[in-house]
C-alpha cells in the first residue's frame, strides 16, 4: 500500500460516499464537498445520520452472529469506509481471535487510515485492498486477499450500505453474482440497502431529488428489488427487514423503520 500515491489521488472537490458517511458518523476525515453533499441529502431526509448509525449497528450485529453462531472465521468487507469504533475485525476477533478479514474500499483517504484496519489480533489477520466494487475479479484475485483468505472455506461477504451507490447501468445484480459465485458452500452474504418503501410519495420525491443534487449516484430499491440479490440463497431469520429489526439487542429503544429507511438481510450461500 502506497500512502503517498493515495494522498495524491484524493479529490477534495468531489463528494465521496466513504467521507460523507464519516461526516454523518461524526468523523473528521471529510471535506467541504462531502459535507455539502451530505447536507443536501439531510435537508430532504433529516434522519440520515440516524440511518448511518443504525446501519453500522446492523453490521456489528451481523458480524457477531456470523462469528458466534454460524462459525464464520473469514470476512470480506467491500466498501468498508473509514475506520470507526467496532470495525469487522474488532467484533469478529473479539469472539474468535483467529478470524481473518479483508477490507476493500476505493477512496484513497481510507487507504491513508488503513493502519487502523490492520491492527489484527496475533492469531488472526487483516488486509486492506484499494479497489472498487465494480472490479469483482480484481478483488477476488488480489494477492493480498489470497494471502489472507482461503476461498475454499466459507467466507462472509459484507456489502453493507454500498449497493445503493450502484445504479442500474452498473449491473448490480451481475456484480454481486460475480462476487458470490466463487465463494465456498456455506459462505454468507450480508447486505443493507437504502429503500423508499417506508417513505410516502412526497418524501420519496424530495429524497430522490436531493440524492440527484448531492452529486453522488444513488438508487433506492424496493423490498422486491433488494430480495433479488438473495435469489438462490437461504435467508437467516428474520429474513429481509428494516436494519433496526434484524436481531435487535434487548432493552434498547429502536427508531421507526421510516426514520432509517434501510433494509438488511443475511443469507447462507449453498
């Protein structure tokens, strides 16, 4: 990983999903263009910061389930974003120290902070790949991935709050199949995705317009469109649901689904 070249590649004039997400989570690794884009979305969807937090909580619960209950020890987190509290390896290795995790992101600023994703337990291992979701073969054939994960054994593919940035011209369903088909039987897919299902027509129109204005390609998908990503896979209970309702922790108040507008699911790959 070359942090010098990464710094040179950072374009502060264009908003990026990872930096925008960092802003919503209260981070400091973002620029004016990211904040302006994020605020444009928040103007139409004021609870977007809550959505970012609850999406991250879903990621943690799914990781804990896969490690503690499903016995998964390998994770491929695509669109990992900037490091924050409770990264995948921290959750997984806290339960099973031998867990191995590969992070993937295409924002060079994430590469600059990748050392925080590489503080693996001695028993396990982590790696970071500077790559794009739209390059599935490059990801799966990357030497750092192959040195970290054994693709003949089950892997949890984490595509959390990422696929809604893939508009239809990116062929998102095809991209996902290219990522899941090489995985061993018994692997899992973890996904969350922004939806308009909980919004009324007026809010949906306002949110769609704000997303266009934000300068970041974005595609809300319905429950039925989201379900297509899981065709042929076995959904883990409770199936496709609002991220706040996927195996929630006890004794904790949860926001209404419309305040988060994010679907989530975990499925076993046969």
